[in-house]
């Protein structure tokens, strides 16, 4: 029985950090520390959606343009892709989590920027 090579079936990018202009500095720092590619919403990228196994989303949820751009990006991903959202850990925690869930979040992550700096 011939079994396909398991390495050929794995995504090229296990994790990609997705951000908008508002969260770019923090997200760039996170991506650099974890050696992950960064996808800035609204900019061209050479990352192929089918090559992604997981996304970490860090956007300003109050920005309608960012939310729309994220919706377009996420709609192109398979449903099996994990979607971890970095959500506000302050007064807007509940609203951030609800909005993240409505965008397809599979996990919530609270920011701890002090560890990223």
C-alpha cells in the first residue's frame, strides 16, 4: 500500500500573525520574537492562504475597515485553520470576545505586551 509523504501534506506556514496598521508595532514585535511571518491587512502578501494552519489576529476591532479586511482574508481560509484572536483584557473584554467569536475565533489570547517587548 502506497502512503503519501506526510511532509508534503503539511502547511508551509504553521502560524501567521495578521494585523492592521493600528496594531502593527506590537504585532511586528510578536512575529519577530516568535520568528513568524506577518500579514498586514490591506497590503499585498506572498503568503498562500492554503499554506496556513493557524492565524494569530491582532487588529483594532473598532476599525470597520480592519474588520472588513479581516473578514475577506478569513473567508479565504479553510474552516480547519485555527484562529487565535488577541483580545483586549480591559474594560472591553466581553465586547472584544463577542466580536472575535463573530469573526470565527477558535481561541482568545489576552495581550501581555510586556513579554513581547
